[in-house]
């Protein structure tokens, strides 16, 4: 997957022993979710247990990278580094094709006529962080 067109400093959290797998996959252009072996449901953000049935039988799974736009907000002011240099930006919640919702950033939406509920999206990566953009029709 290619990188998002907007540049800027990264805001990736510091990886720990558990999340290292997630961030290393993102650095290779892969989005991961966790899948529960007990109830079969996927979840995101990564946790060591299933938030639906509390099973600890969860594994990493490569997500399709497809999602739909659930909700968004354009942020015009954020004093925290590195976000202040990126305003305005579109904070979003997307519904992943695998089921869970994910907080992220929406990029390149203006080229598709602006954000709209249910907009089809695909993952891309900016500085090894997953962000979403409208699906490019060829």
C-alpha cells in the first residue's frame, strides 16, 4: 500500500512488547486486527483479551484495509505536537470490513467531494501510521 500524500511528523505511540507486532506490520503497510478464537469476533484497538467475551484466546489477523466512514470531525485547532502543524485535519471513526470501528484520520477526502457517511475507504500509511482515504476508482 502506498503512503498518504500529506506529510508531517509522526505521532506513533511508543511500542511495547505487546503492540510491537501491530506497529511493525504497519511499517510494512499492513493493518492488523485481533480475532477472538472464543466468539470469533474481531476487535480494534489491539488488546490481549476479547472485549466481547473476555477470552484470552485472541490472535493477530491481517485486515483487508477496507472500511466505511462512520463519523468525522474537522479539527481546526490542536496545540499538542505534532498535530498543531497539521491543522486542519479530519479525525474520523471508520467501520472496518472485519467489523470493529477504528479511530483514525481521513485524508484526501476533498478530492472525492468531501466526507460523507458510508463513504468507501481504504487504508494507507503516513509515517507508518494507518490512515484512511476514499477508495480510488480506476
